[in-house]
C-alpha cells in the first residue's frame, strides 16, 4: 500500500438492489485502517423527461435520487465508523467516468461486483469488467458475492513459462499484492503455477541454478510451506480452474497485461478468462 490509511474505491451499481462491492469494502475496512470512496455513475435519456420538465431538471432529479440512494447504502459504513467520501456523476459511459475518477482519487484498491458471463458475450460485447481490467493501473477486486469469505485461503497465480521482463515483473507484483492482502484479511497464502510448456529455470530468478523447477525450490524462493505450492502441467485456464475447485480459495490473485485489437480478443488474459470460471473473488493486478 502507499502508506497512511488505505483508500478503497468502490464502484456502486445504481441498477442493483444489493451492493455487493460495498459489503466487501466494509469487510476489508473493518480489518485494516481504510477509508472508502464510493463512486456511482448514472445516466438517463433526457427525451424521457415530461413536457413540463426541462432536460436540466430531469438530470438534476436523477442525480438527486442517486445521491439519496447512495447515502442510504453507505449507512452501515457510517455506523461502523469508516471514513467515507462519495461521488455521483452523470455520464453515458460509466466505465470511462470510473477510470477517470480512479486516477483522480489516488486509491489503493478498486472494488467492483462481477457476474459470470458467457464467452460469446465477453468476446462480441466487451464488458465493463474487461474494460477496467485492461485500462486500470490500480488493483481491482472483482467480487461475486456479498457473504464473508468462507475459507482462509488466498491463491496467487504466477506465470513461470513467460520469462520476458514484463512477465517477471508482473509475477513480483502478484506476489507482493498477495502477501499484503493475505496479511490484511488473515488468510494463508497459496501459490499456483500452471504450465503447458516446459519451464526454463535458468531464465527465472530462482535461488541457485539448474533446469529443474520443483515444489521445494519454489517454496524456498517464495518463502511459503511446500504444501502451499501447487505446480501442475496442463492447459492454463482449465488447470487453474481445477486448482480453485480443489482448494476453494476465497480470493484468487492474477496479473493482467493490456491487449488491444483482434489479437487481444483472441488471446486475452488469464485473469479475464478465469473470471467467469471461478466463484472466488478475483484480484487483478498489472
């Protein structure tokens, strides 16, 4: 974290009855010295305004209603004594407005509710999850449910096959964020690596030299117990999904690299593809 009080940026869904992201933000804020900034974006077709109401009045009315609802949704946070700030904006492209507000807020973590989508919908109609994941420089916690985390396990997924500088740096960022979050939420850190191709140990920053990448060597490098290292060969997404089914982590952490154009849609990121395969919350870092 950046030092001082941790700042949580919560994206509030104006169309939802239950604010899942706010529930998780409150849970984290109770466990650490956090403040919450609640962001909500609304928009409506001003042509829907009545003949007696101007477009300006219509917009003002919608913003006022949004402010009132957000105030009510934040009541549990006020009762818990969590430092709060809130922001309601008018924009037809809410994720663009959110990205701008995230940069301005200087936050440590973004929290957003997420729901499973079909692969076709993700491919042909880019969702807000993908847009934020590819364009936000801040870690994002995508949460699927409002309940408290059921297991005391946090799973960090690293890439041991791609050994270019960008991927090696991303692994470091994943582990750094995983350790910090595991300490905040008091969870055991597990580390998983799925690989289809052979791993070239000489290109990894492991202790010692040699061509073997073993569980004990990784445990020593990452300074965790061997029982918390999962090294498995197989197709990346399917293998990681199976690992999640087996150990049932409450939170999964993955790195993501921005991709654009048709190649980005075809290749995608592991985090993007895994988001719809698991029930755990997913923390995306880049």
